[in-house]
C-alpha cells in the first residue's frame, strides 16, 4: 500500500462510523456560512450562537477542505482561550459528533495508535496545539505570551472576542504569519482567510475591526448570494436528472462549473461584514431571555452585548483621564493555567490561582462602600510606583457585608499571607443600615477574623471633598502625583464601567461627583453596580494607599492636601 493509500485509509477509518446528524442553524449563521467570504467579520450579540454556528462550522470546513493545514485561534490572553474560545468551539464540534481523544487531541501529540496523519508543517511541540485525525492542526495563540505566532506559517485565523485583541500586535506578529505562502491550498478561496468575531466594542482600542465595514462591498456580497442561489438551482436540476437516470445537457454542466469558478473567485476577494443582535436568534432564545437580559445587564452592556449598538462613552466625567490603553492590564498566571493540561472543567472555578498580579506574600489593601442595597470591596496592592487594583467585589439586596467579606476570603483562600489592610473613613462608623447590629467597620473586621484573616484597620478620617478627589486622582491618572492607578480589566468589569460612566455636576456648594442616582430604585436601565457606589470604594482605597503608606511599611505621604 502506498503512503497515499495509507492516508486515505486513515481518514476513512476515522469517519466511516459517523452517521449524518441534523443540526439547526439560525439565519445569521446560515448567511455567514454560505457567503464564505475570505475575510468574515461578525459583530454579534450574546447567545447569537457565535461558537456553535459560526466559529465551529468555519473551523470544520477548513479542517476537512484543507487536510494537514495549520490554522490558529488568536486570543488576547491564554486564560480567554482556555476558558471561553477553545472549549466553546470544541463543545460545538463535539455536539456535531467529533470526540476529543478520538477525532482530535488537545495540548499533546496524538499517539501512534491513533493513526493520525501529520501536518504539512509540523509544530515544534504540541503544548498549545489541537491536532485532528487528517493532520490538520490549530495553534492556540495568545497575546500575553503563550503560544505566540512568531515563526509560524498559517493557513487561516480565527479571532474570537476580537474587541480584546491588540491590533498593533496582530499587524506585527500574526497577520504576517497568515500571508504570502500559497502552498498546497492556494486554489481555495478561503485559504489565508480570517474569521473575526466579537460583540460590539465600547472603546476606541477595541474597535479596530469595525473598519472592515468600509472594506465590505455590499454589491459583491449580493452577487455572491445570487450565484449561490443559481448554483443551488442547477444542483437541484442535476439531482432530478440523476434520479431519472438521464444524462444532463452539456451546457448545464458547463454552466454549473462556470458558476463554481466565478463563486470561488469572488469569495477569495470578499470582505463580509455583519452586525447581528441577540434578537436575530429569538427563535432559540425566546422573548423571556431578552427581557431578562434587559433587567439584569447594565444599560451600556445591554446596548452593546445584546443589541450590538454603537454607544458613545462619557468624555468629560469624574475620571476623565482614565484611559483603557494606559490604565487597564491583563494578568493571568499562565503557568498555573498550563498546569491544568486543558482540563476545561478545572478552569471554571475562579480563584486567585489564575491571577498573575497578586503578591501572595504581601497583605491586600481594601476599601469598601456601604449601602442598603449594594456593598462593595475594592482590593489592591502597591507595586513600585503603581497602585494595582487587583479585583473588586459587590453584593446586592439580601446579601450584605458578611457575604461580601466571605466572597473575598473564598476567592483569595490560596494566598499564603491572609492579611488585609482595611482603609475606612467616617462613613463606616456609627451606621448599620446594611447590617442588623454594630457599625460597618466592626462587622467587616469581625467577619475577616471569623475567616481566620488578620486585619490591620486604618481609620483615615473624614471623606475628601469631591473637587479635591477629582483633581488628585486625575493627576495620579496622568502620572503627575501619587501612586499610578492600574486596573486588572478582567477582575474589575463592573467597577471600570461605573468609573467610565461617572459624571459630574455643579451643586449648590460647588463641583461634585454625580451621585444623585444612588438613592433611586434600581430599574432595567439603571443597574446598581454601574452607579457610583463602587467608585467611592476605589476613591477611599486610593486615598488610603497614598496618604497612609506608613501603615503598610512605607513612610511619608504622597498626597497631603486633605481638608
């Protein structure tokens, strides 16, 4: 038997036992799948079925039509790839009938007993590779350093959660790896193709792929759809001839071949840009889901993640110098994530083990905000001249301060030094409307001690006036005074959204943070967690870490303009 015959035998042995399976695809999924443009951009709402009906079919087509090819999942972080992009796509493929350790292996070279073909260009190792029965592979590339695209030769790219990707890094590292070499698949229209998938971005940095709308030739896409329809019509005719045992006219066969050629040529140059809201999958989701999301999500998140609308952000707010490109960072402990060996179940439990910015041998600084309906903890540590905001927590309604502190202790249960430096001002004293007895500070301290944590309580006096906090914190955000605030974006989603939307107004006694909405009842358009309560906890933490540094082993005050 020749090598070619062996290859055919291997491929057939892995596929002969599969039986056809009907799979439902909604209208947006079918449109993207049938258009099959070389560059496809999908801006889609939550639960549209992006992994199931867009990413998985794209990947499966490339695996089957380009055996022994090399593609890539491109992720902003290894944690994103490990917890969302890869498991979601593989789960979809498993629902189609493809099984892990039978049709594909993740993070390891397939054993010889699997009888898999090998890729045309073999990887140096399989640590961050998905390997398939016919020799196709996909690299798991992350922009935080795990499985980079350096020195790779790729046949296609899949970029999920694209709003999180660094476009400059894509241009310098990843796009060049997906270009130029035509190789074995240059005749296919989707060779060197790109699939870009995301919900609607809310920042300039995350909006890089929206420019593809200008590159999308709608007339070209309509022509492709017209050819697809005509191709389908001729296919039905050919089926009728075959069923009757009649040889079709030569011109019909010739027309069909010409349509296929023209279609491939147009697909090879097409850019297909699509915006679909979650409502486009209403038949599966139902109206109740959309209504629930409107109730549960902050208005901005609902507008962008469900309705896929472009929403302008507040330009002149209380934290007007806060910038995503400067103050937000990703920090995952990739060595821990790699140790999980692609056990996707283990990645679901969130804890500080996944965090790469936590100093486990140092105390954690915290500050809080206390309210009848929502309570916050914002946690940080000093790193040189930086104030790293590690994570924020909040609880609502029936869950109060005790539950909030318990959540904190559970998340950080793996840290070696279980000690917090708790900064609190006079708003934590003499009040108890968030608890049944004692004041807020007493309840917080007692609960930490009940969890066997040491507490260093630091009373910082009266709250700083709004105008002064605004000036001091914005100077810090510009790097001109005090510790430079930086935020772990993945661990502070609600806090950052609240800070981005935090406004100002001119009150009777001068300039103030706009906190007027805090006392209003929660509504579908105005969620508690996007109001200013969490931002007040951040303010208290910033003041404490800057003006009371001697309490955490530093001397001197970096900000001395208290009132």
